[in-house]
């Protein structure tokens, strides 16, 4: 009788231990699954945020003046064209839109001057009537602009600057002018404050 009770007690203890062990293992499994799910959810949310950040274009600001009804700074998406900035500024009846390259990409901080029909313009840049108020962008200036606006730069040297820009994929710094044949330290010192790189 005592042996039977002892065996039964041992069996019950073993059963309890097995149940406890299985319960513990199940708990560990459930907790691991929950943590994995949380990690995957966080990763998914993080990926979505990163993708949204990637696909949201940066904002740029373009100053549109001249023959427009709504002159001023226009907020645009990066990659916008000149026609979009001019449309927002609402060109007037006498605006000469043929004087502007409406298909050109606009850059942050650019000034677009919309002339009146018959109005004389100094010259044209890649997207607008060219702005004689600020430094000349080496990555957008034409041969004529370089020749007219920069002291000591004739048509031949202006052409070499444009050729260098096309060959290298554009200026990354104003100092690169020293790489252009015909521009030494003295000439560079004369024009470096009159140009910029955007």
C-alpha cells in the first residue's frame, strides 16, 4: 500500500514537473513570438517612414518678378520647371513668355524675371532673363553671359569654361575655375567673387 502511494506520488510529481516544464516552454515560445512580431512591426513602420522620406521631394524657393500679377517668392518642389513657377506668379497680359526657357529646371534661390513684350533684356540664362544683381552660376551661365559679366573673360575663354563644365559634368566649387586653361591665379582673383556654384 505504501509502495503504491509512493509510486503515485512520484507519478504526480513527475506529471506536475512535466506540465510546469511544458507551460514554461510555451510561455517562452509565446513571448519570443510577441517580441518578433513587435520587431517586425517596428521595422515595417521604420521602412515606411524611410520610403516616405525618400519619395517626398525637397522644397525650393524661386523668386518670380517682372510682368506678373503675383510677384514674389514661390515655393516649389525640387525638380520643378520654370513654367510652373511662372504660372504660380500669374503672368500678365503683356508678358513675353517666349523670352524665357519655360522648360528649364529651376534651382533653389533662383530669380526669374518675366519681361514685357518688346522690353529689352540683358541676356538669358537657362531658365529666365538673367539676373545681373547676384553672382553668376557657373553651372548655368551661357558663353555670352560669361563674356559680358566677367572682366577679362572673352568669348574664347568663356567657351573653354562651358566646355570644361560639359566635360566634367559641372562645377562642384568655384576654385575649379583654376583647372580651366587660360585662368591663372590673377584672373581667378578678379572673378571669383562674381561667380557661384549651385
